[in-house]
C-alpha cells in the first residue's frame, strides 16, 4: 500500500468522523425533506417538459399523417387528369411524409412511455415526501428527547465529582465535623466543670471540718484560761466528785492546728 493511499484513507476517515460528529439529526431531517422537496420541483418540471414534448410530437405526427392523406389525394387527382408524372411526384412526396409520420409515431410512443414513468415517479416522490414529513416530526421529537435524556444522564453522572451536589455533600460533611468538634468541646468543658464543683464540694467538707475543729479547740482554750476563782471551784469540785482534770497545754494545740493547716494547704 502506497503512502498516498494511506494518507488519502486517513484524511477521508478523519473527515467522515468530523462530519458524523457534526451531524445534528434535527437539522439533517429538515435538510433532507428540503432536498426531497427540491427534487420534487425538478421532477415536476421534467414531467411538464416531457408532456410538452409529447404534445409537439403528437402534433407533428398528426400533421405528417395529414400530409400523407393530402398528397395521396393529389396523386389520385393528377392520375385522373392524365398527369401521370405529376401523380408520380405526388406519390413521392406522400412517401416522404409517410416516413416522417411513422418516425414521429414511434417517437411519440416512446415519449408517452417516458411521461408515464415520470408521472409514476412524481406520484411516488410526493408520497415519500408526505411520509417523510410525518416521520420527520416524530423523529425530531425522538431525537430531542434522546438528547435531553443524554444531557440529564451526563448531569447526573457529574453530580458526584464537580457539580453543585458534590459541593453540597462536602459542606454537609464539614457541618457534621463542626458539630462533632462542638460536642467534644462541650463535653470537655462539662467534665472540667464537674471536676471544679467536685473540688469545691470537697473543699466545703474540709472547711466544715476545720471550722468544727476550730470551735472545739477554741472551747478547750477557754477552759484552760479560766480565772483563779473558777479554778478553785474546779478543785473543790474535783475533791467532791472525782479525779483531777488535767490542764490542757495551749502550745501543743497551736502546733497541732498549724500542722493540720499545712496538710489542708497541700490538698
């Protein structure tokens, strides 16, 4: 296979592919019907010309036939008058018109057959055009519906990639992520708040215990610092009621209190 043959085939293939891709069914259907209508006009013109030619041939054949009869009558007249040479000349003319009449008659028969063929073709083309017009509307509707369906399928196929629906899905995921983050922060804040309140509640118990201890210790210190008169009363009471109550040492209580405060501060 030669280079130019391959190049020619490649060019024709590419051109055919471009033409096929560029073809719009709706436009092609309209153009096809328009072309058929143009062919119909041409065929009608051809039929009209054929009929006109047929009429001319018929007129010529009729005229030739009339001349044949006329020259035959003249030959008879010349022969009756004794003009044999004139009669012979008339018969010669008659023969020429007879040949013309025969030729014209044959042409007329052929022209009549052609006219009939053209008429049948005209009727068939008119029927095809009427059918094509009916089918054209249906095919155009089907083509438009198929094109709309194709566009719809293409749009649906692109929803998950680069369409507004994909952006909508991404925003939905982002909102869910923000909600999860907010819930986590709220849970952490609630846990910290619970721990703070637990610490406060624990501190209240310690403070209550410390207050009770202070009150008890303050009550003991007052007993230690009683006046001498009251001390003598206690001594009397000791002699009267039972063993002697030991005197509380204030310095030891203060030391114990300070140690308890340091223990509380470490909590």
